[in-house]
C-alpha cells in the first residue's frame, strides 16, 4: 500500500540556488524559476560568473555559458528526484554501491543546444526548452503526415541524416530523444544519468556487490545478475561488421574502423620529432617515444624485487604478468594447447605450435588467433566465432552451407550464424548453471576459412 501511495504522490523538484528553498512539480516550473534567478546574476570583480548552484565550483567569463550550465543543474535535479522515486517504489532493486556523488555531474556545455530537424536549426540555452521543442516537432510531423481519413501511417524522422520510420507518434517521440540524448532518470547515489529507468536498474544490478551470478555466458564464462544483462552482453560476441577489403569481421563499428586504419590505409599522420618513425595514432607515437627515446623505468612493486621495464605498457601487459607468475607465483606456463595440453609461456608460441603441429590456419582476414581464460585460469584457443548471417554470407558466398555436428576434436573454427543482430539477443537459458545458448543456431564447420 505504501508503494502504491507513493506512486500517486506529486514529485517535488527543489531549486538548489544558494539561499533558495522553493520546490516545483515539474521541470518547466523550475526552468521558469531559474530564469528569474539568472536575471540577478552578476559577475565577480575578476569578471567571472561563478555558479551558485549547491556546491558547484564552475566558473566562466561567458554569461551565456553560465546560464546554459545552471539551466542544466535544474534539469539534473529533476532526474535525481525521479531516480530516487524509482528506487523507493521498487524496494526489490538493490542499492548503488558506487562512489557517492559529491556534486552534480554536469557535462561541458560550450555551445547552445541545436535542433537538427530539417529546416529548423534553432538553438536553445535551456536544455528543458530544447527537449520540449523537439517533442513538438515529432507531434507536428504526425499531424501533417496522417491521411485525411485519419489513418496513421508510418511516421518518418526528419532529423538530419536520419530517415527512420516509426509506427506511431509515441515511438517517434521516443526515437527523436535519442538524437538529443534525452535522459529520464539519474542514480541518486552516484549521480550517473540514464535514458530509461531500465538502464538505471541494470546499472544497480551489474555492480559486483549486487551481482547474484545467476546467469553465465557460455562464450566467456562471465556471470550476470539478470537474463537481460546476459543478453546485452552476448551481443558483444557477435560479429556484425565485415571489412569490405578482406574477410576480417568485428563486433563493433569502431573495431572495424581501427582495423581499416591499420591494415588498409597507408596514411600515418603522426611523425616522431627525434627519428623517422611514423604512426597512425597519437597514442602510438607516445608509446614509441617512451619506448625508444625515454629513459624512464618502471619497476615491479613486489618488495625486494629489482625487475624493471622501460615502458608502463610493458609493465602492465605481458612483461610484468609473465614476470609476476614466474618469479612471485612460481607459475611458468599460462597458455595451454586445447588439442594436446602442451603448455606455453606466450600466446605467440602457442600460435606457432597450433599452425605447425596441428595444421591450424588463421581465420581469413585475421592476423592472429584469439585466446580466452578457461575455468582453471589458463589461456586456450578461442575456437568459436559468432557472426550475423549477413556477415557469414559475405564471407562464404557462393560456397554452399553444409550443416554438420560440432566435434570437440575438430581443428577448425566453427561459425554460429544468426539471422541478424536481433536474433543474437534471443537466448535460451538452460540448466542450473544458467549457461547461455543462442536460439535457432546454424553451425557451419569448415577445415579453414581461407
């Protein structure tokens, strides 16, 4: 009864302007109240406008920027109130264990909010006015696109470069909010912002202290608190992007872009000032300078150990890992062949062994094998690659698909083809360990992908 009563209560959003204790029933009322406050805001003797919202220390010389910043504070307060209410009305949701917020998490707002609806381009200082404005676009678009007999066809989004069509006005409003990065709630404890209350609940459930470890991923053996979190995680194992210049496949657009930049483009815009070395990214140049031209040394943190490497990257990667296991944990081998159980000190050595002794071939388009940690803490060859059907067809066409059984001793990569990315989310959770299995899977077993 208490929960039902709380849901009908009017949520009050406080104004946190210094010395003000008024509260308001919605964002619009608070936004108008902040506008009145801003008319009284004056610069300090040094010419700066200082934020007077709670404990915020933001300062700027630009009057528009401080207005934009304080308006966002009011918007943020509303999100915190809604987030707190969601937790109070859902006592089964665990509480946040992250570091508590000390002040509002306001992004850098160097420019006004711009509407990119076709032929609009209006700008707004207040994010609340901006969000309301784009909802009006969606509602008006619905009215002009429906037919005279009041039929409701699919409605097209006219945001720049977006031509998606929605089934109704409400779906269009929900969709257009993704363009404006509209948030619905904030975590009252740590202050993180979320687009829906569901993502807020996921934020709370995925924290280590709240993870019930009820659902396990069959690909990487990680545990998750809910089936939804497991489904979201499984998407990361599906390769939905294929390089147009080779058979390399990736699970994300950013990974594909990195592959193309390194493997197929000759442009290396960053040049070392001390030698002729050129590279693709600034981070590569920094690593080169530290490795080749810097005299800085990083040492093992174990007491009494004199082991040292020149770069921090080597310290935190394989160099220090192998040193730590061999010297301080008396563990020499961390890679195991899944065919003959022979141990190796590095993945590179195991890769050579797999190619020479077991006739393995690298997957077409890939430059190396990938390894994952097993239940005993050893790295073993990753023998399964999950790809969308579109990607698989691009690789194998015009090869005829031959569906076969999976064999444990097969020295081949196995492709699990799903009809599309959405099908990858359809997971059957089976047995008491909660292992995830893709639904409707097609197994294509090949001696080699070359």
